[in-house]
């Protein structure tokens, strides 16, 4: 089975392909000739995932899945949430985003947070949603150099390391994206 993953993020594509069985291969947006920026104008994580999947299916005719992820911090009323990638500005710089978040939490005792990933799958004319959540807390400083995004400042529940310190294998098993992707994989195996 070949299916389009509506992303040009090589880190996400690599992470997801490593979790899929060999019978399912991912096509990137680039490989189908989609070079435009797909609008992410929804005000929810679910909404953005749906927008991206629908864009590819409607404009390119492929079965497709798309994800959107946000980091939701309790003390900040769920921020940065849907704006996680551009929290510190349109340049989408991970270090700037982490610095802004650490600064916003500098006087907070409650550092609990969760990563949320929603995957929207368009397959055979129907849409399916899969949601994965990883709960944890925001650290006081950046620790580790694996992963991407907010990984150096997010310590998942029951772990003493941040996502940026964990191996890809462990992270895939416990992460928000890993959980949503496992639901997607289970569904695809049953419906291929």
C-alpha cells in the first residue's frame, strides 16, 4: 500500500516510516509534486489535520493522512496549542519557541503539559481520526539533543529524561505521535 503523508518535515517522515510495516510505504508531498504551503488556518489541532488531508485528496486525488501536533501547557491555559510551531513567530524556530515557553513559565510551579497529535486519514472516500496524547511536564531548561521541536524541554510521565534524551525506539512507543500512529497502523492493517 502506498499512501501520502501530507508533510515536508523530514524528521516526521523518518519517524513515521520507521514505525510502519514494510507493506505500507509513505509518499511525501514532494514525491507527488505538491510544493505549495498547505493552509493550516483551523483553530484546533484536529481542524488543521483535516485541512491538510483534505487538501491533498481534493487537489491531487491521493489517499492521504495528515497530522497536526500541539503542546498544551496547563498553566498557560493550553498554550501554545495549535500555534506550537509558530509560538515565537512565523520563522518557526524551535529554540525561539522553547525560550519563549520557558520564559512564560518562569514564575509557575505547575509545569504540567501534554503533547497532542491528531492524524486525519482519508482512505477510500472516508475520513478517520486518530488521537494520541503524551502527558508530562516542562523542564526548567533544555536537556538532550535528540528529536525536534519542544523535545528538549518535555519530560514524559514516568521518565527522568526528556524526549530529546530518549532513544527513537522508546520515544516512538510512548509519544503522542507514536500512539496516534499506532492507531493508524492498526487501522491500515485491517483495511488494506
